[in-house]
């Protein structure tokens, strides 16, 4: 008689247990009741790379999408050291003190290299992390920005279903991730320092152009005069950009995240932006456009995935790569031959 403890038998049992351990409806019900443990569990499911979890994750996201979104999505970017985590701690604390629920997510395309996410460091946002009305989630570990973006978008939906009023999406300023974050938020905030040139701050022009507000941080101590000069410079720089379609004029502010100064003014600006764009219809329009883009990007990603997953394609790709290597075919002709097939 075969033993009960053969490897396939155990694997089967584990599979069954895993399947049984995630009851999507139960997780969903807890999540919409604001249970942070259920939210964390749901996000883990979204981030799972196990094929068997994909359908469960999709079901969960679909259920969450039935809850109307009432939250505000804010993107926050700036180079390392500008004070992003100190600022998020200050703004987050200000908002939870107002009775709002705040979620903090991160998009960090470099996490696969650093083997840790930008929010993974436990010493960051210590106070906010302990706040019962706050939820902090490090960026998903994934090597492809596309994967990180999709997961962050879905996580955002889960947070809103869990009744979070404000979702802050943090990104470290390297260019590509800012564009991704900009494509999923309502308001985009760029943190800057005074007295450091743009080159030094590594912020590309395109990112300045995306900003709805530039906030110069570390406006304290001997830095105050430089901050005043920088505010003028940034205001002039922003005037050079064409007016935004939503009729919003990007604002330049300053704050000291460390000393909790100027945080209220930042929130007032964001609130003003929301009121204005909701009234002129651009808030809804922006979200619709973002959804349309998300759809198109998903088509792109799914097509690519299906294409490369095909075993015949894999073989042909190998052959053609060899031919390109030995100059038997031009790279473009090889690509055409592969795709046409
Ligand atoms: P991040 O890398 O952008 O997340 O930056 P951090 O929040 O970790 O801050 C980097 C350093 O700047 C830390 O030593 C902070 O204490 C300091 N810092 C952040 N905000 C301020 C501020 O408003 N004023 C001053 N003087 N220092 C600040």
C-alpha cells in the first residue's frame, strides 16, 4: 500500500490547504469593514506570483471595484534625502489627526537591485506606522516596472475599498516610475530642496511639468533665505510651461517636514485642487483617461505575455537570435519574421 506521506500526496495536501486558506469573500468582507490585517492579506494575494492565485486576486479586485471610490490619490516624489518619508510622516499624521484614514504605498523600480524597498526600512515613518488610522505598505518586490505599476494600481483600489480617505503613493525620483505614478494619482506633488541645482537634484524637466505642486522642504534654520529665492525661481520656471488642461496653476510652497511647519498649507492646496477639478469635471475625466490607459497597457502586457509564452515562438526566437548573431538576417527582418509567424 502506498504511504500516506509520499511527496505528491503532501504537495496535494499543501495545495488544498493553501486554496482553503484564502476565502476571497471573507477577506473582502473584512477588508471593507476596514480590517488592516485583511487588507495586508489581500495585497499579498495581489502580489503573489503563483498562477493559482491570479484568478483569486482578479476576483478580489473586481469585488473591490464595485465599491465607489471616495478616496484621494496623491503621488509624492523627490530625490533620496529630500525628506519624502519625513514629509509623509508629517502629512499623514496631520491627516489622521483630522480623523482621516491614510494609506502609504511605494513604487520603487530599483527594489530588485537593492533587495529592499524604499519603504522596507523599518526606521522610516515610525510614528505613522503605529497610527491606527494609517496603513503603510512597501513596494512590491518585482523586477519589472510594469508589474510594480499594475500591483500598485490594484493595491490602491483595495485601499479605497477599505475606506482609506487618502492614499499617498511614494516614488523615488528616477524618471520612469514618476510617469507611472502620475498615471494613477489625482494630484502629483514634487518635493524639492533649495540651493541645489536641478542637475544635482536629478529631477528631469518632464517631472517638473507633471507637478501640481512643488514643495520646497527643509524650510528651517539657516536655509530659510535660500528657500525664499528658490520659491521665486520655481514659480518663474513653472510659468514657462503651457497651462494645464484642467485649468490648475501649479503651486510652489515650502515646508519643514521635520518641524511640522507648512504642512497645513500643503493640504489646503490639495483640497483646493480637488474642489476645483471636481467642479470643472477634470477630476472625473482624469480618472476615466487613466482607466482607458490602464486598459490599453494591460492589452499590451497580455499580448506580450501570451506571445512569449508560446513554445513555438520560443524556439523560433532562439533560431532567429542565432541568425542575427551570425549576420544572416537583419534584426528588423528577424523581428518581422517572428511576429508574422
Ligand atoms: P527621503 O530619502 O526623501 O525619504 O528623506 P528622509 O525623510 O529620510 O530625510 C532625509 C534627511 O533629511 C533626514 O536626516 C531627515 O531628518 C532630514 N529632513 C527631512 N525633512 C527635513 C526638514 O524639513 N528639515 C530639515 N532640517 N531636515 C529634514
